[in-house]
């Protein structure tokens, strides 16, 4: 027995699974059973396991300078280089970066930077943030308020009203459209709802709109054509920032450098983590436009210390590993490759669209979901939570690690280094697991 309180786990669950080692896109448990990694850890291990260059980068940095904090302007080479590299990569004007340790803390940081910035420019009433239903932005107290999932609010007294989080529709046509509504009508309706919300609350009170370009943990929602164009126009009209949470979609995942590029978004702020270091070290980045940072400097000149920072902000080992990760992405042209392999994955998954258990196949690049449904025609998901658990277990039985999200959507997000042959291998296991689940669902009379 161990003394761990497991995160995001049914604490009553008695079974644990002990992972022992990893190699490339494969994981091995403590019985020596091999699994192919279908979810890149938690959407993060882009370069797979055992990458010698990353190990070396960490080891070299540990030997040279294992720790240095950044309070009071202390700095070091690896964090400076990483910030320059990111600033050059991000689809933002002269991005300035605040480093943290997780996607959640990057989002918390942004909530604070927004307030600091609007105080600086004399608009202290601009405080509210619009977040969407069916979104995931993390789990710390503030980030969980942005998250639009019940399970992360219930029993925690969240969201906290004082944070001023407003909620708008998820761009999920499958489960959000009214009967007979076309995709265009759906987009018109939900973007009109967004505009009405802004007008009701007063645009002068709203700081930002946060969105994952394509959602991850809430079900891999790919918005319909035209959605972001309309959202962006509304935000521009009312002087509200577009805050892109790219914790999953950043660094090649959607077949481009960033999800914002894929979805044609021009963000004012970005949250990055996970693939920033291929998860070899925890690190996050909260990026803002250069002119926002200029205003923050003015505010600090008046107010003194910018009172926010983590012990491990810009941790030298994490920064060195992230820098090497970005170098490998570039050298190996992994984003371009992700586009090609992503197309292959999406095409192969589409073949399951006609399966009686599959309600929808969706995705972009190397992120996808296959949603299982009790009634395809009526687009009715399974009410019985056991179906998702069964499917997950069946995948594991066949040597595939995936996650089931939003009830019964099987999420795929393999390491960017996966080959087409390995995609075939992944789907071979999925195929068998789907057949097992179909047999079980039928036997249980669940469809
Ligand atoms: N934002 C998004 C879009 C995420 O997917 C996640 C994690 N899955 C987070 C924020 C939070 O990141 P972390 O778990 O590192 O705190």
C-alpha cells in the first residue's frame, strides 16, 4: 500500500496500474506488458520517452546550475534564451513571457496580469473574463473557476463569484445545436449569445475571452467553420482580449505551430505548458503582447514590486529542457510532420464513423476523439458511465493507453514522433477494444 491521494481519480477505485519505464512511444508496466502511448501521457509527451538529448540537456544544466530563482531580477542563460525563442515563435507582437510550472498556474498568472495591466492603463473596472462551457483550463482555485466542467466545481464551492468569470456557449455543434439547426445557424446563435452577454455585462467591465482553440480534456471539440472569425470580430469590436489557452494545442499538436494558427486566431495572450518541454520537466509560460508588458512596467514604476512569482519560475533545468525540446521540434520539422501524420490519423479514424457504437469522429492534426453513443441517430451519449471505463480497460487489455473524456469520447493524442506504422498499431488495438466494448454493451442491453 502507498499513501498517495490520487489526482482526478475515483478515490474508491481499488485498482492501480504501475508504470515502470518508457521508450519512444511505448510504455511498460511493472509486469513487463508493453503499451503504445495513445495520449502522450496527459497530452504532453510529444517526443516520447527516453529521449537522450533531453536527458543530456537536463543533466548538463543540473551540473552547471541546478537552481536559481528569478525574484528581484536575478536571471540565467537558459530562461533568457527560452523567452527569446518563444517570443520569436508565438503568433503575437513582441510576446513577453512569465514562466511557471503548470498550465493551471499559467492561467492563474494571466488572471493577475490582466488585472495589473488594466489598473496600469486606468481601466480598473475591466476585470471580468468570459470562459466557455465544456472547457478545461486547469485546477488551481482560480484556473478551476475558468474551467467549465461540473466535476471540477462541485464540492469545492467554485467558481468564486468575486473573480467575475462569465460563461458562454461551447462551440460544440454535436451536443449544442437545436433541432434542425445548421452549423451556420448554430454559429450565428452562439456568437450572438456572446455579444448579448457582453452588452448585458457592459464591455467596459470585460477584460478577456479565454478559449482552447480546440478543446482537449472536455472532449476534443473542433468548432464549426466561421466560429472564431465571428468571435474575434466581436472581441475586437468591444475591445476584449483573445486569450488562447494552448496548453494542449501548442507546439505542433494540431498540425501547425499553434492551435491559433490552425484556427486562424490572433491571440493577445497565450498559455503554454505540456509540450513546451515534452513533459520531461514541469514548465509553463504565460505570454502577453509586448505593449501589455510595457504598461505593466509603468504600473510597477508607480506601485513597486509586481507581487507575483513562484519559487520555480524559470527553473533553469526546466528551461534548458524546454529550449532543447524546441530545438528538436525545429530540426526534425516535427510540426510539418504532425500535419502529414495527422491527416493519416484523421483519415483512418473516419473509417469508424459508420460503426454502430460511434456517434462522431472529430479532430485536427494529431488530436482526435471518437465519441461512443447509445443512440447514433438521436445523438444520445451513454448515460451509463461504465461504458467509458469499459472501453478504457479494453484498450489497456490490448496494449493501448488512451483516455476517455466527456463521458464516452475516446481521445487520441499520440506523441508527435509516432510513425504511420505505429498509428496502425495503435488503431489495431483500438479496433479490438471497440469490438470488445460492442459485445459488452450489447450483452448488457445498453443500446
Ligand atoms: N489548460 C488546458 C487547455 C489543459 O488541457 C490543461 C491540462 N490538461 C491545463 C490548462 C492545466 O494544466 P496543468 O494540469 O499542467 O495544470
